[in-house]
C-alpha cells in the first residue's frame, strides 16, 4: 500500500517551520519609514462588486473585472476606461442564448458577473468572460477596451452560466509565432450537457478568425474536453468542480481544484454530507486528446491537524535561500497555497487555516511515481467521479520520463495519496484568503491577506515573521482577495473587496 508523501521540515519551539524562517527573517536591509498613503477607486454602483483584478507587468495599468463593467485604471487607480458588459435581458434557461436566437423564457434584467480576466500579452488584448448569455467572452484591446470580437454563435463559445466568481480559471499557452491555446476549468452547476468542466480551446492571433475559442480537437471519438458524467450527478446531486487557480510550468498546465468526494456506489443528496478534496490536475500543453490528464489530492498537515480545503494559491520562485532549504534551484517554480482545516463546509470554511509551500518539482515527481505504478499494472485508475467505477491499471512496458504525456491506456488517471506540502504558518482565527510572493535580494517575500481585511507580510528589518498591515483603518471587514506589489522594499500593495480598490504606498 502506498504511503503518504511528506516533505521533511523542522519545527522550533514556537511552532515555526525552519523553511518559514528562511523565507521571512532578516533579509531586506532597507527600512521604510513615514506614514503610508492610499489611493482608492470605487465602482459607480455599490452593488457592482469587483470580481477580478490584474496588473499589466510592463505598463502597470490595472484591469478590473466587475459586475457589469470592465475597468482600466492607471497605476494610481485613476479611471481611464469603463467598458459596459451588463446588465442585459437574459434567462439562464435560454440555450442557445438570446443573442443567437429568440427565447420563449421570461426575460429579466440580469447582471453580468465577471468570471475570467486574462491579459494576452503577445497580442496586446484582454480576455473577459462573464455569466450572461451562457458565459460568453470578449476580447478587448488593452489600450481602450475596444471590442475586438465577441464570439457567441457556436456552442463552444458558451463557457458556463454559473454567476459566482471563484469557480472558473483560465491559462493561456502560446508558442513563439504560433496561435495560442486557452485552457479553461469551470464549475457547471449541473449543466454537464452544456458545458465541459475542463477544455482547451484555440486562441488565434487574428481576432476575427472563425476558429476563435473552438475546441482544440473535437470529433466523435476524442476531444479536448472533459465533462462531468450524468451518472455522477445522479449519485451526488451537488457535485461540481471549483477551479481555484491555474498556471503553466515547463511542459505542463496545472489546475488547482476543490470538489466533493464520490465514494463508489454511495448516493449523497445533501450538501451538508459532502466531504471535499483539493486536487492538483496536470495536463501536457501539447496534448489535445487529454491523454496526459492526472489528478492527485493535495494539502498539508501540522501536528494532527489536516488542512485540505484550498482557498488561494500563487506560483512564484523560491529565491536562493529558500531554494537551498528545499533542495531545489532558484529558477525552479514553487507554489504557495492556503488551505482551511478539514474537508467539510467548503462554502463556509473554518477560520483555522494554513499557508503551505509545494515545489513543482516535488509535485511532478509524485505524479511520475503514480504513472509508473499504474503502467506496472498496480491498482486502479482511482477516478470514480469521471469513470464511474474501478478500472484496473494496464501493465505496459512503457518508459515514463519527466515529460511523459500519456497513451490511450491508463487514462484519465487519478490517485488517493495526497501530495503533502511544507506547512509554513497556521492561524486559528483570522482565516487567510489570498497570497502573493516575489523574490528580493535572493529571499522569498510573501504577502497574505485575511478574511477581516488584514495584510500580513515580512518586515523590511528584523521583526516578527508575520507583521500585520492596516489597509483601511475604518473598514474592518474586508476580504483581501488579490495582492500586487512592486519590486522594492517600498512596496505598493493593491487590494480589493466589494466595490472598492485600495492601493497602499
């Protein structure tokens, strides 16, 4: 029987991980003094809350996806452009949507929740996807948010009508001089016949291309998509997959998800009875058949407490000091992830939370071991929600190297042994909700946002490892969701919640 993989670390008498000390202690010599200043931006309607925020790496422009609007702001949060996306007359039951053909359902004025906001740097455009009209997207010009294209006439153009943010994630992959690909993971809210939960789509350089957002591969026998089977929903009526984060690293694309467990043959009809699992899903970038699909559970542990409910994550570099402690290079990718305690109440997670770190090299090593084991004919594919039953692994004399992308056997592949991260920090009260990181002078600098609106960071001198920063002295109940920074100790942090964005300088 396989044993849980646990990465070695050492705890001091205060419960701090040595790796955490290497991240946070005494590494930035410059000290910033003086009273911080704040820039703020509010939406024109207090009900139109912000959903996503991204900062252009070169220009510093801030792009914001909100209910019914996409904004372009300057670096000091001055509004430059406001692009209207809603509200519009709609009904979730209209499929195809009203913009394609007439609908007999009763129409109501409906808000458009922004669910995806990605900068396509190579083509100088912004991809914005909403909840209206079954989840159509727009490509907007970065300069002025002019609509380049709004594909909506084919079923492939409808991503998901779920109107909750934090349920969809997208990753753009592009090779030099070639058209791009868009990998999309999304919750489907029971509409598995309409929407795949995971797909890869064409992202041509020409915005008027007829193949825009088409599935990368689509035939009667094989396609670049995965759908939730109706049998799974019959057994677990509330089953869905929530895509919390995604990224590309090396030859692979990764998604971090939270989903209910699906015990074989057990019917679960009450949401309160569900146990949730956080999982890492990996695909090869150049695998339109999805034969490389592998999914493993992941989380972290401190003492006898397990943290399994993923809240947020961020891909970064370790810096030279942390890299040495993890036995990796400073050029390797690492993943910071925040989990809440346990496996219940995903939609109302406990305040007890942990910040953990996963070297991508370690994740890949465990996936490789899982592939090798299965191709030796050991065990089952362990993916009940998709396969519906236990399927025996097939023994095959196939060499499994670090870039193996699967065959038409032993796929899709799951697993039950968690990838365990190094637990850096835990908090039993103010639940951590967001994380970002960068490298300064060879050290890894981490910012963490909390449910109550506090921002915790390393110090610029030898101070506590977690020093709270007040973002707003009046508004206490902020959910810090997205954090950005500049690359000096005199950082500027952009945070938002509700209909307000604040930049602390």
